[in-house]
């Protein structure tokens, strides 16, 4: 009867934990395989750069505490795993004594807002375009949309971002260059503030949408062509259903399923790409915070953010996986 | 492959038969051609242009491209035919920069994708052909690995390992280039294993290696090529991403590093479009060429797609 | 809706006893090397309450003919001409899109060939039946829908729990019966069943066939049943229509067809029915011997016919009504012999 079987939920949860564990382990191990002792080098660089001399002792102490630098590697690893599991990401090196959690919490809403809206919109628009392209009754006029949207697919989002920034912010001055809302506005639910937020998010969102739309369209077109040849489509036609009903309930409803799976797979890459978009547009989300970390050699901040990115993407995938059986009644049978 | 193309070939002219040769797909040929031109840049570039001009301070700074009039109020200098694409704020000459950086970006992608694809072939074949626990562990591992946001992890690694060169960056990127090929090869091997000719070969006692290379490889080739191409593309994407963040190789110019310099110098807001647009044009050309190849190879691998598109 | 008032045969008072009148229906498939003539101008009638079996070897165009009658030919196929008169005065072929949609399922319904894949995998059985009802009769209350659907399911011998199930939870025979139930939900004049039993095992075949017969008797609906199992056909249908290479060669009451088939091809078909009583050598005949793109002039069966004569090479035999409701297209039978 569709729905979730216990076995399925356990499997998906296991997959979630495995992904998070793999990710956190990789960012622990690989830097330590690099030649030299990056940790010592890092502390050395911190001290010589001397940006924060008055707090240097505290910073080093925070760092030692975070990584348990005096322990052997395997103890360090387990401590690190424990800290990660308890979401104890510690303090920022460059912005000591800010807690990394607090820093992320401040920028996260902006990233979620931007990414969520952009990804959902591109998914909807892209799939709609793709479905229309495959549909026999679609006017020929719409058909030249595919090559156009495909052209953008192959280009990374941040490049589109740079071009949009140049044309619409620099040349035409239609949109702001940077930031998340106009200076001097008080955050609130008034029209002016919301308008300003939308205006600032428009170009970054567009660059993500333009890039990912085409691949959804291409995938959907293929799926619709396959679906259109199914026997149940012919029977739906024979039943005298309206074209709209056939298009939605019989066509899209079935063709969209593999697309949703693909969405889960693409999430990680899309999240990575949007980091760069935030940097291009100086959009104060998690990606921009990450860039601050890189510029300041703030390793705990970088590591903390990436840990949260890994967890965030995995949670999104888990949610998708768990809702999927509710959309496709066959799934609990096929996967078990 | 040839059999599939000649379904309607009974009455077609000689020319039509030649045009239907699957590997002569125009998208594939065009894409490969463009990429070969770019790789040749590395060898041909220095012959007709002084690529040493890509070094910092080798030409006057802030020169506009030769066909543009310089806006002196913004501090730009008049262009010169000696430096046709202008120069950036560090005194690098743009044409030399593009000539040096383009083949390098391509190289990173090719190395990373080769490593990733080879790993993918080995794991995919092992999983699909041997099956059992090996198959399930490889499948689960690649599924999980795919969900990890690669660029984010690469950022952590690259920020520790500051002294990157092209090869070590390619190596690190390859860490995230294998799950895609593995999945595709595994799926193809699984479906092929069920087909008649492989089973025939098994029954007739051919060795596993023989079956892999003599029976299955030729049929897997278009899939392999398509996966490889898209992996090259995503590897270049990751590499330029790191470079734009300032985490790539710092000693030699790359396309991503040029964009990073441009961004840090606010080139967009200063109107120095030639600083970032030439690298972007080159990258877009690379991505388009790779995309054309992927589509072309897809059409070769699935002849059905060709029919639908008419 | 009346597109053509002058509709052929016995039109006494607006109603005739003809449910379906197919006239010169042609369907071609476009290929790069010319049109494949899948249905080459066939004409026949189905009377009210009658079950006509459409038989012939695979590839002879039976399914295409059925799809043509329903105007559901899929590209690259195209209906090139002819008329399909339903209930005397409605020509399916020349109906506007809206009228066609209205006529579908209320007048003419389909039990599809691949019942396995003919149900939407993401909709419950009840919703797929509801779709058909509400499209044509407007919104209905939940209770009414449930009652109607449950009655229907009972009629085809399905348990009431089927109501809430998804297609993947049903067996092949159950799916086929859901399709049958769905076909009769709006009491159509004609049901076309395209090999309704071919994908099922022998026992389930019998059950499904019996279900179809019960329904026909109960509702008085006319049916066209496509199949190649002559044995099964012989037990079920009232008349058989025999197709060969896109042409209708004979249509005859089933007893006459079994006992005294007239067309040489029908004779061949009947002879090939295996029998337990006598073991006979299988009659091997070569497959199609002409290119479907260029049918030969004259009789379509000339290359395989044991009685082929000179006229068969040049003249196409017309369909002759030898007896009431019994027609044959063969030069062996002359119009004088009628009566």
C-alpha cells in the first residue's frame, strides 16, 4: 500500500549515517596525509601573521582543545568524531571568541532561503519545460526553448553569476551588487524589507536557476517521451480524459519520479556550486562565511562549516528518500 | 553498433551510410575538435606568441583591449596591438594568460577524470560482474560518496594543503570523480551480463577477463566515453571552483585563478570586463565542447534518442 | 453529433440493429522508405449484442484496425480514410476533438492488449475508474462512486479490496479484469477487447474469457474481440472476421466458419487448429511473401493461395455477401452463386 516499511526507513537512516561519517572522516584524514604537519604550520602561520596577538594563547589553546593535538592520531580521531556527533564545532580561530555554531546560525537562513527557492523553482520550471517539449500537443513555438536552456546547462552557476552581475548590476544598474538587503533597513515583515530582500536575492537565484533548469528539462523530456509510449497513456486517451488530465495525472505524475531521485543525487553538487554564487554576489550566507574562513586561514571555521554542509545535504537527501515512497507506491517493494 | 545504424539501410545511398557511421556524430566531432585545439595551445601558443607575458609585471597594467577606447578617468591605459586583449592590474598580458591557462585547466580535468574513470571501471566491473557482498559494498559506498558535497570537502583539503600543483590538485579532485563512472559501468555490466552473447561466452567456458575485454568492453565503449567526458567536465568545474576561491595552484596562472584575481580586484565593478570575460569565454567554450561530446556520445550509446529527436 | 444522416443500411426510426459499421478503413504507417499499408480498406458491421472475433496471424493488422476504429492509431501510423459509423449516425473518424472525447468510453470502450502496463502505476484502482466516470458524468459523491465501483468489481469477479489497491499489487488476471470493469463502467455500445487473454496462463485465460461472456450477456453490449487463438474464439464469438495482410478476407458466423470456411486462407487457419482426436501434420506455410509497402495488384493472398488463378493476379476480389452476415473476398465465389 505504498507507505514506509520499517526496513526501508532503517536502510535510509543507515545510508545517512554512513554518508555523514564518510564525509567527516575524509576531512579529518586527508589533511593529515599532506606533507609536513599542517596543524603546526597553521598555528605557526597564525602566530607570525599576528593578526590577533592578544588572544594568541587562547586561540592556540582552543585549537589544541578542539583537536586534542597532544593525543595520538586515533585518539584525536575519536575525539573529533565525538565532537562532531555532539555538534560541538568549537570556536573560530580568526574571530575568537565567536562560536562557530553561532556564526553559522546567523548566515544559514540566508543560504537556505536562497538555495531552497532557487532549487525548487529551477526544478519546477525545468521539469515543466521538459514535459512540454515532449508533449505532442505543445505548440512548436515552445520547442526552441530547449536548445536555449541547454546552452546554460553546461556553464557553471558562478560564471552566469559574474555575467548577470556585470550586465544587470554594473551596466544597467537594475539590481544591487552585493549584500542581502539595503543598508539602513530594519529586518521585519514589512513590504519594503521583503522587497529589498527579493531584489538582492534575484540575481544569485537566477544564476542558480538558469544553470540547473536545463538539465531538469533535458531529463524530463526524456522521461516524458518514455512515458508517452506507455500503454496506460493510450488507455487514458481511449477513456476520453481531457488532455490536461492526461498530461498531469498520467504523464507528469509518472515521469517526475526518476527526476526526484535525480534531485537527491544532484543536491550535493548544487550546494557546492551555490557556495561560489554567494561569494560572487557577496551574499552573506554560509558560502560567504566559508570564504571568510578561507581568506583568514580560519581552519576550525572551514571545517565546522563543511561539516554542517555535509550534514545538511545528507538530511535533505534523507528527507527526499523518506518522502519518495509516498509519491511512488511501488518503491517499498522494489528496493527491499 | 553498426548493426543499429543500418536498420533502414537497405536502400540508402553510399553517402548516407557513411554519414550514419555512429562515431561521426557531428556533435562529438565538433566537441573533440575544439578540445584538441585547446590542448594544442600549449605547444602552438609559445610559437607565435610570447607566453612569458603572462607573468606579473611584464606589461603595463590596466590596458584595454586594442579595439576599445580607454576611459582614462577610470585609470585605464590605451590598448596596443602588441597586447591585443589588454592587460590586468598585476601587469599580466591577457592573450598570453589565456594561452597559458586554458590547456592547464583542461589538463587538470583530463587527469582527474582519467583517474576517476579507471577507478570506476575497476570497481564497476568488479561490482557488476562478481556480485555478492562486493557488489553491495561498492554500491553502498559509491551511493554514500555521491551524496557528500565534493566541493565543500575539497575546500577543506585545499585550505590545508596550500602548495598545490596541477597534478596533486587533479589527484585530490579524482577522489570525488569515481562514484559516477562506477555506478554507470556497474549498471551497464549488470544489464549486459543478462544478454545472450555474454551468457553464451560464459557457457562456452571463456575466462572472466576474456569476457570482460572481448565481449563487454566494445559495447561499453560509448558509455565509458560519455561518462569520461562528463567527469572531465565536473572535474574542471571543481578545479576552477577551488581556483576561484584562491585555493588552486598559486605559482602558475590558471583560468580560475585569473577570475579569482579579477574578483578580488573588483574588476566587475571597475568595468574591467576583459579581465574576467576572456577566461570565462574559454571556460564556457570548454564546457560547451564537453557537453556537445556528452550529448553526441549519448546518441551513439542510445540510438533511440536519435530517432526521437527528428 | 450527427455528422452524417445518410448512414447506410436499415435506418428505420433513427435506430438500427447495427452497432458499428466500418467502411473502407485505411491505416498507413509512415516509414522513410514509403508507407506501410497496415489496414487496406476494410469494411464490416457489428450488430447489436454481437461478439465478433477478429482473427489473423500476428502482424496482419488486427490491432491497428482496432486502434483505427477507436481513432487511437499512434504515430507514425495514420488513418488515411474510411468511416467508422457508431450506432448508425456517428462517424468516429470525422468527429471534432471534443465530440470524440465525449464519445470515447461512453459509446466505445477498449480493453487493452497489455493489461500489465495499461493501468497507471501511481493511481489506485478506484481513482482510475473514478476518472472515467467523472470525466463524462461530472462530479459524483464519494458514496455513489464507491457503490458503482464496487458493483462493477463484483461483476467481473474481483474482491472488494481491489478497490483500494495499486496496480502493482494485482496479479495479471486481476489487472485484466480491472480493465474489463473499467471498460463497461459507462455502458458503452461497443467494447473492443484487444487480445484480452493472450498474456495470461491458460486457467486465468478461461476465467477472463468467461467474465467477458457474462458481461456481454448481462449488458447486451456489442464486442469486437481480437485474438489469434482460434480454439478459444470458436467457443466465444458469434462471428469471426478473418484478416490477412491488412485486408479482411472473410467474415462469417462462427459455425459456418468452422464447418465450411470459404476463403482459402480461412480454410488454412481452421485446418491449423490442433485437435486431440486426430493428429495431422502441421501445415507449414511461408510467411508473408510480399512487401507491405507495395501490395501486389489483385488478391492479397495470391502468393500463398492453393487455388490461385489468372484473375487473382490482376483483380482485387470484392467482398461478397454470400449469405446474410457472411461475406467473403475471393474470386472462387461468383456473385451469381449468391441467394
